[in-house]
């Protein structure tokens, strides 16, 4: 019996229990030991009860967690692996002990674990509604529980531009004061953005920034009308696909160059996301011209580029550009071909099928927030019963970098609203990203989910109601 999400690769229980008390100590790898000490309210020591030891991993990115009658020992070849073992430990504790140990019984057990995919992500849309630094930090803490290791920030869209760019200062003036529903918007200064990146790194999470181009650019054109061929106005609605840049203007490429250069400087991680989705007001010729020119500029800043799958319409992508698939578990027109195009150009794929991973889709017809377009509603069972390697013929585990669950924020003005739509559904996607390939037993999963929901409650993470039991 395992209570952990994502399900570990192997678990062997020894029978009996180990009791952890408030006098227990934590030690070993210092970043992880002090994190666990903070979370569980325990002090650190050189002869600890809970030891995080750098050593061997069962497989890349993996860890071992052993609970014996005398103590707890995690071993991994990276600090990230130890951090993920710490998340397993947090989930094994009774939820009442999750933010401070008084006395907790733990099963004697040995868990050997490693991820199926290297990239396990969540996306937060901070453009349709803006979320401040503290909200994003809370979200980072939330998703770390599930061993996710990437947070994609959708930083720009028609409704707002959210990141300071020194060479184009109007972007965060006229371009940032709007959001859906008209509550005022906002943006991150460079220092605030760096703080988010640092905080994420302390949770072994890489920030993946997205500047969505050439569609989804109304806010940029409000700030700099010369970026658009047509006059634009501030926009606080939720339609998609109406905006585009001035594709044949050199000013547009000076803008792309400046923005990407400044963003690359803020980004220690390997990836920059350039969007490319739903450019419905850009002709096919213009789209290919733009993608070729913009990605060539972006590639000069030394990062691996990511694009939504439509970017695969271009056959001139920089080598290794990653495609993010957002069509359905049964691909819609063109989606499979565009996705395969990235692989043909030396890239890999991140799977975000909208009908199972979009966290802004309603859970059921009675969910007050959320959209319903992607074959919605999307129940927790729907989000659990699919396989990323069985969607696009020719895209199997070897072509997949990983899996990501996006939260688009048109209907979620606050981070509590975001949490409600995300939890517990993100647990399904996290298990698909981490645990070995199916078959998946939803009844068994939902028993683990009950306990996970109790943990969410204990940690003050807002969530949709439990789905089984009482
Ligand atoms: C589609 S799928 C979008 C977003 C919307 C979302 C709403 C994709 C890459 N783009 O612009 O916010 O649907 O669910």
C-alpha cells in the first residue's frame, strides 16, 4: 500500500512503525536539510534522525527513502533527488503533522524512486490576471509537493504585459495596467522576477518564461502602436486570436531582439518560450516568416527555445527547439504534423493535451469558475486516464521531454481561485509525468487522492472537494 502521489517506482514495507517526535533532527545535504527543518519545525544536527545523503540514485533524477526502526535516510545523487525524497516523506506523515511535528508514526519502508520524464511542469498565466510575487511563491510551494520541477510563466498576452523590459519601458506602463475584468493588472520588476527565479530554485524548480508571439500581443501594441499594422485598444475580454505584430517591419525584430536579450539575462534556466499559438490573424506566409526570423534572433542568446505546437508550421526552427502540444488526446487537424515537425528538426516534445491537462477547464457542469471548451468539463478521472506516449503516432517516451499542466487565468482572479482549479487535478498530471507508464487504476488513485486532499487542507491549499469517501 502506498499513500504517495506520484506513485513511487517501488515500495517495500517492513512491518511496524517508526515514531518521529519534536526532538528529532535533520541533517546531511544542507539546502534540503534546512528546508525540511523549516517545513517540519525540526532542528538540524550532524547526527540526525532524518538524514539526506548525497550518494547513489536508482536512476537519473531518482532517490531512495528508507524508514527503519531507528531513523530515516534519503539517498540520491543530486540535491534535487533528495528534495523529492523529502516530498515523499511529507506525504507519508499524517496530514496533521505536515507543518510541524509533535508525534508522527511512519511505516517502516524502503522506497526506490525515479521519474519517467525529466520535465514535469505547471504553467501559470499571469497575463489574463496578474499574480504578485507572494502568490507565485505560494504556487511554487504548492506544486513542489508533487515533485514538479518546472514552472512556466505565461508573461504576456492581449490583456497585459507583466515583465519589466528596460529598453521598451512603455510595455509595463500602458501595457500592464489592464487584466480580464478590469481590476488593474500589474507587472514584475526585474528584481521581483529574479526573486521568483531564486525562490523557485530553492524548491528545485526552473522558471520557464514565455513571451507569446506573434499573436497574443495586443498589450505590447497598446504600449507601442508601431508594433501593429492596425490600430489597437486596451483589451480586458477573453477572446483569443485577434492580435498580431507588424510582421514585415524591422521595428518588430528590434523589439523581439531587445525583449529576448533582456529576458535571457534574467533567466539562469535553459529554456525560453516564444509562444506561437493561435496566431489566427497572421497569414500562413507571415507566420512562417516571423517564426523563422524571431527564432533565429532568440537562438543567438544561447537558450533552447520552446513553442506551442503551431510553431512547427515552420521548417526553419533552430535545432533542438521544443514543441509544446496543446491539442486533444485525439489530435485535431494539423496538430500531429506540426508536433512531429519539431522532432524532425531535432527537438523533443512537452505534452499538454488540453482535454486532460488544462486546469482552467471546469471539473463538472456545476464548477463556477473555469472554461468548458476543451471537451470539458474535465473530471479528475479524465485528467488521470491517459498516456502522453499514445497521442501522436511517432511520439513515444524517447521523443518526449515531459508533461505540463497549464492554468489559464481568464476566470481566476485570485491565487485561491487558481488553487481551487489546480488542486487536486494537478496530482493526476504529476503522476503521469513521474510514475511508470500505466495501466492506471483510478479507484486506487482516488484513495491516495483522499489522503492528499487532507494534506492540502492541512497546508492551507485551496482545492476542489474530495472525490471519494466521506
Ligand atoms: C487556449 S491553447 C489558449 C489560451 C487560452 C486557453 C483557455 C493555447 C496555447 N492557448 O490562449 O487562455 O485556451 O483555456
